[in-house]
């Protein structure tokens, strides 16, 4: 008896289009296993074609001790019957079934065998990947990350519900052979895709199940859902019946939603790539087999796609496919259900699915992306004839006549050619248009690097323009539609224009070579750019670019700075300011810069910016972070001022004074108190210590900062300045003004944001919850607060300002105008705090600053216990909070609905909070810091201005 029997079928009736190459790949993966006691059991159907039979015999002959060829009963024709024959012929302690083309990871059998022997489980499952439809790359289903987050053993399959909610057990698992026979586990022989049912049946029958984090199988093919939809639906129904039989209706409901997302939505997405006849057949099949109601818990566009499939509406599914790939595009005439600006809307009158949360009812003509469906593309009298229809819901249509132009724009360039659109007709829900473009005469490309031109329709009404691409399915453009081309470089560069549909389903023109002179020229050009000397020249150019990139890299710049630039003499009176790593002009560095300017000190100010200099001061020199001018400024500066930390790899010149203003008091553990830092290796911790040792002055606003931040960063007492934060001077002044003059008039920022005076302002500012995205870009994260529900419940009385952390970007849905405003890019958060009537946050240090205004603070912390346990905290937030701590959104909204009562109850807590954590914030921090750090005997009282410039 072997350790592992791997059953591989070949030639089944419903086994798909596997061939001899797929069979060889699967068998080779079995023979390449590090567990030598594994065999391949090849079950060959009587109807298998000659190449497959020949390949199977050759594999068995080449490795007779590890490859067994099984010839089942000729009546066994289906894949299920062949797999059952393989299970009967298996002799291994464990048995695993592979579809031809699927490949085992080198250590798959060893990992499964070890996990089974250690846990004594009857079923052991691991991860698998499939070949994507685009590009043939391997990709794991996204839901596997949660299912296999850790290796574990469960005693019931319901303890790992994703095993049966998703099609997790279609491959990548093994069964103890004795358990399979004891429970009588068999594949349904009349069911195509029987693996979908077999896995859940096995999981429900056996006892212990072990999940391993290892990758087991690669190369699984994506099912042809348009062809096999009926079989997929039948397999799903039988799995759902199994869940009902085990008394698990909740898992059945979850599986219904998962089936829509895993099969129906991908089928809808594939419609633009299918021929019209296949689209029609697939829609008809869907109408016949999809009898269950579409789950309501799905996102609106997925619900629309599934509903239209169930109705058999092929054209509607095609529209939904475009909307799925472009959710911000208006693809249907959104029919209102309830009256009013904030009323609910449905997809259209034929598909009454609520799509209110898409926010299309709030969009305006000119600002909305509209779907422009191309209905005809053909040749007529030597011209390109295009006809289409632009979706235009009635609420978007302006009260003005429509004009339109057709534009072809060179891809990746600025050249564009415009053609008139003579036929423009507006009806109730759209604009129908038609154009005849003489592309042969008017479209004159150079012929090099401008061989692809994208088409766009520009519709104008009342001085407002709407630009849209021309959407069409892949089979819309016939291959015979061609036009003569006249490149500026002559006919040798290309001679024919061919319309085609891009991979993004948009119409474009490409310059091709159809005649012999142009084809010959292109072959010569290809040869000249691909033969050996040309390849060597390309490699040389690539190496040169790589060397130049190295000279522009941060590592090279840091080495140059630390070796040479740091030796430059310090320029007296020069100051480099930086706020939040150059992402904004704000915080305490801004307050100090303005105080220096107000006092007229002769200091040369340089500000660093990360991506754009917009919003930074005109009277300061601007340099881009990590540019050579930035490094030069740092090397020669007499003062460094920032609130986060200049790059750790850069040493501070000996005669430079580094003022670290910091960016907030600490609730969560920081510095060397963090678990993450304690787990780092010695060089990483030493690098952090060296970076902190650059600080000459460190601002604190209370003894809490001394006991937490100063200790966590190991700062000596003589480097601490007990002045408070300069950024909070504005808050102290705002509180004084409010107490003497009242809340109105509001700060000028309210008018700039378009906030009505009768509405109160709620600022939602959550804390940082993860690292920045790749490439230094801001990570886009979903907010814990449902801002759309906030707008529905409180939009009449409150305006919600959303301020994401500066290392993150918020994903905000469209809401009624004036209810939700994204202020994440506003430079100075102090201006937002002064404007806000209420603060909603979780663990952000912004609560320490806002408490100085003596205004209500609501803490929305649904994961407080988990966050405190994982990140660590310096105090019990529930005990010292300046306002109510809510764990659910309903609790938060309840507190907001009774804000006056909540404010009265927590007024004393808020006062104590401000007194403890802001003891040194007295409104004169900027003046104190300037006097302690920058003012020198004999300093001139004239301001030195510099030209505004951007660093390279």
C-alpha cells in the first residue's frame, strides 16, 4: 500500500476539453512529489481520443511502479463514473483527485500526509489556485485568505463554514481512503462538475477536518460558465439541499449569495467578450435554471446583474457588465421610487432593483460619467458609420439643445481629430446619435508611435460638456470594416485603418499593414529591432537606465548626503520645515513659521512637499522631498523643524538644531513600547534610536507626554520643552472667541466648503490602521462609519466632514449635496477642528486637541478591546474618555440624536481630560518656542523672502 493515490481521469464525456498535454502535466506533478510513496492512478475512458490514449500508455510504461493505468467498464462514460472507478482502484492510505491540467505543488502530498497523520483527520484540505481568463496567470480565490489564515483542525464542517459556502473543496484536498469507503463517498455520475458536490458531502460525512496553509494545487481551469451554467446551478442546488438536510439554513443563505458572486457575476462580466449568439443562449439558459430569488444582501450592481440574468435579458446583462467594471458610470436611466432629491431610485422600469447607494441621483450633467453604447459600426460609401445611444436619466438632462462631436485621440499623445455629429436626438432617457467620419481623408497619423486612436463622443448642452467613450461588445466590429490610411511618413508606415474593440470594451482605430510594401517594411523594422546587435543595444540601454535609476534612488542619495553633503557649511538663519513627511502645510511647523513671519525674524524658510506644492506658502522656498535640492537644504540648514521625522537614514549636521514638535499625545503605545518595535532585530532598533537621538528639542503638552512619548523614545529631560503645541494656539483663541462672541460667524472655511449656517458640523477623523500602499501612495480604506446612513438620518441637520489619516485615503459613496464632504486633503487640521461642532473619532490623538475647545466628543470604537490588546494603550479609554464610547453605529447615532443630553453628562469628563492631557496648552506655545529656539541676540526684524520654486 502506498501513502498517496492521486486519481486522474482522462476522456470523460463532461470532463471539458482536456488533452494529452494536460494529462502529462498532472502526472508529472505527481511523479515530482517529494513524498516518494505517491502514485498516479490514470483512469482512461473507453471513448478517449487516440492522442490521449497514447499519452496515457506512454506515461504508464515510463514509470510502471508509480503510474497505474485503469481501464474501467465501457459503460463508465462520465467524469463522475471515471472518478469512482479511480477511488475503487486506489491503494494509498490517502486518496486525492485531480482534473487533467491541475498540478500538485512539489511538497503537496507530504504536507497533506503529515497533517493527516498528526491530527488523525479524515479530510485534509489546503489552498489551490486557478488560471485566470486574462493572461493565464495563477490566482487564488480571494476568500481563501480567511479560510486558510492558519492551520487548524475542526471537528465539524460548520466550524469552517467557508468550506461549503464557497467551492473550496473542488480540488486541493485528500481523504483517508478507509474513511471514504466507510462513509460510501461517491461522485454523482449524472452530474457535470460533480466535484462541487463531492467535497461538501465528504466534509459533512467525515469527522475531523484539518486545514493547512500550504498551496496544494495549481493550474485549475476556470469553468466555462456560459456553457456549463445549468450544470453549475444543479450542483449548487444539491449542495444547498445538503445544508438544509443538516439543519443549516444560515449557511444555505450564505451559499446562495456566494454562488451569485462566484458564478453569476463573473458570467455577466464575460458578456462583452462573448459572441451575440452565445450571449443569447447563456441568457436563455439562465432564465430557465435560475428560479430562486436573488439575495437582497448583495451589492446593488451584483443584484442587478443576477436579476437580469434570471430574466434572460441578454442586452440588459451586457449593460450591467459595463457597470460592474465601471461602478461610477451611469449605465441605466435610474427610475425614482420616492419623490424628493434624496429619494430612492431603481435601475430602470424593467429591473426594479434599488441602486440608491450608487449615488447616481446626485450626479450632474458634465460631472457624471455616462455610458455611450455603440449600436452600429460599419462602412458606408468609404466612410466610417457609427451609431449609438448615450444614457441620460431625466434628472441629468439640461434644459438646452444638444450638440455633439466625435473625437479620435492618439493613444498616449495629445493629437486629436474631431468629426461632426449631424444626427443628435434626445428622448426621455438618452441621446441617440449617428456620425459619418471620413477617416481616410482627415485622420493623418505620423505612422510611428501613434498607430492606435481611441474614439470619444463629446456632447454639449448649455455650455456644459459630457465626454464618453464608445462602449461595445467584442463582436460588434466586423473584420471587413477597413479604410485606406495615409500616414504622414507614407504608405510604408501603414496603409489601412481597422476599427476594433479594446480590452476595456471601447471602440478604437489601429493603423495596420495590409499591402505588401507596408508588410515588408514592418518585417524589416521588426528584424532591425530584434536581431542580435539590436538586442544587445537594447540590453545596453536598459543597463544604462538601470544605472541612472540607481543614481536617482534614495539609497544612493542618502549615501551621498551622509558622505559629502553633510560636510557643507551651515547657512546661518536657514530653516527647513516639514509637516507629516511633506504631505501638508499645517500642524505645529506651520504655526511656528507664521509666528516667525509675524515677529519679523530674519530666517530663510524652506518647506518640503511630497507630491504637489499646491497650498504651501508663497514666501518660502519649496523643495520636493528626497530631491537633491531637499538634501542640499537639509545639509546647510541651521534649523530642522518637523512633526513626524525627517528621513531616518539622513544624519543631522553637527551645527544644526533639530526641533521635533511631534504630532499628538499618545493613547496607543509608541516607539520602543510598541510590540512591533520590540520584535525587530537589533539593527532596526538601533536605527530608530539613532533617528530619535537627532532631536535637540521635543515639545510636550502635559506630563502624560513626558511619561509616555519621552520615555518611549528614550529622550532625556534636557531636550523636553514644556510649552504645549503651537498648532493648538489657534484652538485656544477660537475657544476664547466663542465664549465672548458666540459661534457665529463661522470661520471662513465654512463658506469655502459650502456649509449652511443652520447646520451643525460633525468632523469624523479615524486613526491610522495600517501601512501606506505600495509605491508611497495613500492606501484607500473603507471607513468603519457608514457615511451614507449618516447622511440619510442626519443630513438635514448636520454636515459630516470626513478627515482620513494623512497616510490613508477614504472611500466615500455619493451622498446628497451638503451632507458629506471629504476634507482629507485640507492642509491644516486645526482649521477643521475650529469649524467642527462635534468630533467623532476612535483612537486618534485628535481627541486630545479637540478637548481644548470644550465641544462634544463622541468615540466610535467597535474594536476597542481588540485594538488595545494588539496595539497596546497607555490608559483605559473607557475610564478617561472625554465623551461616550460607543461600540456600535446605532449607539453612536443614538448619542448624536441626543447630543445636548450627552454633552451635559460628559462636560466634567471633557474638562478633566483637557486639564490632564493639555496642561501646557495655554495659547502662547508658538511664541515660547520661537523665543527658546530661534530668537538670537541681534537678530534682525526684517523678513527674508525667497522665490517660490519646486525641487527636482
